[in-house]
């Protein structure tokens, strides 16, 4: 079961002017489930994205990057689940391009105006005939009110759909932001998440949007990890239709830019945390804060070393305060000049270690109490600077192994 994660309510998801979504059941992996999504964008919509840095990136990632960098405006996205179209060579590229071409013909665009996205099993041929057969069904379903169904259509091992809406005032005009994401396992984003799509009717210049999508990703999706595996298919797209009615925001000095950035980041952080809360087999949601480091880079190294340690993660699953495992992870994080005698380790509000070892006031029953909670905070205070970072992760349970052992069956 997901950790303190309430499924979204359809009535809470707000349409974004200039965005329509259509869903179909294509039977890509198994019959009877929604597994195909198209997103149509109004004319003049600006779009920017970040993608996986996995060198074995999927065919749709390659095609999407090429189309996004081309001269034609993007007018549609097509997303399938059940098959990643990764590790499929030139035929995978051809299939992704074919999907774009068929959808483009349906909607009256050029193939380069469509971005493809896939998620699912790696190294299996994309059943392109099933997808193209059902694209007309998804096109006929296009509606601005389909965000709830879209969030369900992009799920794979997720147990809960991930979606959220926010509104903010820009230049006296109400601006809407709605996003969906999918992800549960194979989560260690490197510039993105498994799949994430956020749309707003704000008017944002292309240059500023490209900068904004990286800022947002670095504060949200790049701050989560479930299992330390970076997917071949990671993609996070930010779309701005400009239909809210305010004058375009062209640079970060605009008086309302910080308010808009904060609202978009809040949507992204909520989606990112939903992914961790729904981590495969997760029973604990863990916040790791590393404080007073020399640089953000060293704070990140230590935070992710703790988050990726199977020994740390299994101890939290067992509610076993074997906290020396955290010290070990800090020690091997790769900070060569780290003076461990200056470090303080807290579990929740309990000071566990200082001066290179267990603090004299520490009692194991205090940590035991905290580890029984489904939400836990680890604080590492380095006392060597002013940098800080926060990431979110989960524990590692029996069910994680079971889910992934049975993934293809």
C-alpha cells in the first residue's frame, strides 16, 4: 500500500485552457486497461522538457528530443504504457516515428510536431499496430476534462494515479497549473522522472520556459529515489499555452515570476513525492536532509548514499534502529576531507551520533519509537558550511523484490 497517499479526486483536477487529452485501451501489454494517451496542445503553446541521461535511452526519448529541437511548434504528445520501446535499435526509432506520423495525420499536423513517450518492459518490440489502430479512438476522446483518466492511463506498477492542480494569480489573472506523473520503481531520476507532464495556461517565453523546466526538475523529480535505477525512458515536460490572458512573462525579473515558479514547483514536488510514497512495496516515506555542507554537491552525495543503501532501506522496513548503517553510508559517500567528528546525526528529533560516535544521551527506544512511524526524517548536520539539500526516498521491502521478480509475468 502507498504511504499516506490519498488517491486524487476527479473534481479536484482543473482543466488547462489550450490542453485536451484523449485515452484509449490498446491492449499493449494486456487487454482491458487504459494504456494509450494523447495530449493535444493549442496553437502557440510553448513546451520544454528534460530527459533521462541513461546512455541506453529509449527510442521515443531520442525521437522526442529531435522533434523538440526542430523548427516546427509541438502540437501533440502520444504516450503508451506496457512497452518501453527501449533497447530496440533502429526498428524502435522507426516505430516511434511511425506513431508520430499517424497521429499527426489524424490531427492535421506534421510528424515533427508530435512527441512520443513510452514506459513499460525494456527490449521488447513496440506493438505499433495496436497503438496506431487505437489512436483514432484516443483522438475521438479528446477533452480538456480528461486529466483524471490520463493520470490512470500512464500507470504501470503504480498503485495510485498521480495528479494535482493549483491556481495562482499573475498580473491580476487566475492561472491554472495541472500535472500528472507515473512512477513507482526504477526511480532515480537524472534530469527527469519516469514520466511527468505539467501544463499551465500561463504565458511564458520559450527561453524562460527552458530555464524553468530545469529549475523545477532540480527541486522536485531530481530529489527523489526509490531504488537507485535511472530509467531508460525518463521524461518531464512543461507546457505553457498562454491562454490565461496576461501579458507574456519574458524573464525572471517579472514581478510575478517567482509566484508562478513557486506554484509550478509545488505541483512538481507533490507529484515527485507521490512517486516515492507509491514506491514499489514501500511502507515508509523517508526525508533525508543534509545541512551545513561546503557545497550542494557534497550534500547530495551524502543524501543519496544514505538513500541508496540497501542496508539502510531494509533497516527502516524492519523498524530496526541499526543506525550505524547511516554512518557507514555517510563515510563512503566520497567526501575525502570529511571530518566525521564534526557531524551530528538526527533521527527525527533524536540526536543519535556526534563527535564520531553514539551520543551519550542516546537511547535506542527513542529511535525505535520514531522508526515505527510511516514518515521519518533523517538529518545529517556536517557543520562545515552553509549548503543544504533535501531528498525523498522510501524503504525496501519484501514486496519490492516480488513486484520486480514478477514484472513480466
